[in-house]
C-alpha cells in the first residue's frame, strides 16, 4: 500500500531557485580507490603455456583458408599485422575482405579450455583483496574473455569486460594501444584517467598509455623465457624497469596490500595525490 501524502505537499508549487543563489559546483564522483585495468592473457593467466600457441595456429589456418595463400605467407601476415596494428584482426579488416566476428569466434574457441588455463595459486583471493574497482581491458573477444575469467573463478570480481568489440569507433576496429580508444572506453566506464592502474604484460602498451598519465604495472611472471640457439635459457624476462613503468612485478601477490615485498598498490595510489 502506498503511503498517503498530505494535500498541502501535493498542492504546493515547486520552489524556483533564487537568481542570486550561487550555483553548486558539479563534483566529480570519487571511486573510493584505484581502478585496476587488467589485461587478460599472460597477465591473469599463463596464456603462453597452451592458449597462445593454439590461437596463433588457428589464426594461420584461418588466413590460409580465407585468403587462399600458402602457410608461410599466412604466418608472415599474422605476425606483420600483429606488430603493426596491435592485433592481427585490425590488419586483416583493413587490407582484406574478411568477416571480423567470424575470425574472432573461430580463433578463440577451445572445447578443452579448462585444461589449457593455468594461473597463480589463490588468484581469486589475490584479486578480491585489491581495493577499488576491477576491469578487464583486452584485445581478445568478450566471449573468450568471460570464458577464461569463469575458468579462473574471478568473473564475479570483475565489474566490466572491455573487449575488442567494445573498442570499435565509427565502424572501424581499434585495439590496444590506441590512445583515443582508451580515452573513450574509460570515459564510458566512468574511470578518471588519474585513478586508473594498467596491469599488463606488453611493454609497448604500457609505454604508449603512459603518455596519458595513467599508472603502469608491468607483470613479467607469465612471459616466455627466451632461449639461445644452443637451447640454453637467457636471463629471466623483465630484468630492469623501463622509465614508463611505475612498477615491475613477477606475481600478482606483489599487488596485495601489506605484502612483505612492498605495498605496490598504495605506492601507486600515492602518485595520484602528489
């Protein structure tokens, strides 16, 4: 039952603001903490173990079939477009008549995904204990991203998945590290640039986005270890810290508040206020 309202409250005309009353300043909504922008592959899970090789193979096969080229040429195009545009898909859509949605679906569908996903122990606890909002920012398609998050047990912890389908602008496909794309998707997600922390394994993405004043964390624990031609491993990847990287970490444990090796998130948070 609706509560009764006195007639006087109904009949009273609305008060108009005085023309001399000062206008209230519109305050920017506070997030209450940092906003974590997590890359997905080789950041939240070890994609180089099985998923990346499978995606690369599926891309090459798709290019062979769609463009009627030899395998060597398909591999060359896959690598060339990936380096030049940030995603092989962008080069294919700009230079060849392919169905982008079909390409994304075919090369990111894995019936045995559960057996392919590897991650840090206790990943869900590590992500859950981080203060602030958590978003995914990935050049992969949304269906694949959500399937991986479900396998990792962290889908419910993520506020939003910003996948490559959401990076389109004016009918054109875009991907990381496109600058206007990031400004737009963060504006749509109501993420102030100064509150965002990008956690990413790809240095070129971190380098490009550092220009916007965004804070950057380079995670290196899932990167493949390079080998010499004689089969011996070189030094571990990620040695040193480039000037455009605020923090370099091997494990997401280093982001945990109060972790004994350092308070990464609180140090990053302090950069916002200085």
